[in-house]
C-alpha cells in the first residue's frame, strides 16, 4: 500500500516537472493572401484597310483634291492606268485613290471614268477635304510715288489674286501702316480657282507705307506689300 502511494506521488512530481520544462507552442506564421493575377488590357485589333483596284477608262481623267469637279485637279491620269481605291464619298460616285503622280498622297477620281475589280461598297466613306487658300498674289499700283509736295493727296490701288483648291466662303480684311483697318469682306468661291480683291487708299504725305491683306477664312493667311512715297519741293 505504501509502495503504491509513493509511486503515485512520483508520477505527480514527474508530471509537474514535465509541464514546467515543456516548450511553448509555436507561433503561427501569418499566411499572405493570394494576390489575383494582373488584369491585362483588352487587345484591340486594327482592321485591315480596304483597298479596291480600279482602272481608268477615260482617255484622260482628272484626279482632284476632293470628290467633285468643283475641286482643284491634282493629277491627270491616262486611260488604262491601274489605281488603288481606299475610300469613297457617301454617294459612291467618287473614289479616293492613292495618287500615282504624288507618292504618299491621295486624290479623287470619278467612278464614271473607272472600272472596279472589287466590292467598292466595302470601302469606307471619307469626308470631303477642308478647302484652303493656296496662294495670294498682292500688288500695288503705283509701287513707288515721287511727286511735287503740293500734289498730295495721291491714290494707290491694290489688287490681290486669291486662289483656293475648292469651293469655300472667303473672308478677309485690309490693314494699313496708317492705322486704317477695313471692314471684313466676303467672297464666295463656287469652285476652285482664282478671284481678285481690289482696294484703294489715299496718301497725304511722303513716307514708307505698307498694306497687309489678312485672309481670315477658310484658313488664316497674310500677304504684305510695301511702297515708298516721296516728294520734291
């Protein structure tokens, strides 16, 4: 009986020693949340440009700045020439083609002077180009004045020849070194070509004068002319 009690006490003591020397439980390692895969941008497919072969059937065809005979002719193409159409107007009676005379450029040819070798309805509709003033020639008459000092005032006349590459509404304004600024003038171009704008001024004393013609629309452009005025007593 005493032996059993002693053995039981020994077990309790050993158990107590074992608990005191036991290692602490391991610290849990935090688990990083799984990152979702990066979102890739959507892939945009570039459509293949539509090109349709066309052949000139007229003896001589004009390839113009825009879709219509009111636009400036950029090239003349002889019969049998093969062209590449890349666009059309909304009525499909003009083709925008790669300009065979000016590499890298485009022009417009009438459908009635071509034969097509593909489905032209697949060609994209292309808007008419923006018409611009392409040239301004400004002159003054007389371009030099030498008079008696008692012969003032003198009158000078100006003429500007303005060229556009298509139909447009032109607006302009004169400005002189004397500080005079004219009202805004308008001129209608029903087709490409050249029209004249005329003006005159009175000069009251000798000086170095200038006059500028400012094109306001369809695109901004300036042309300036100078003229000396002198007198003798």
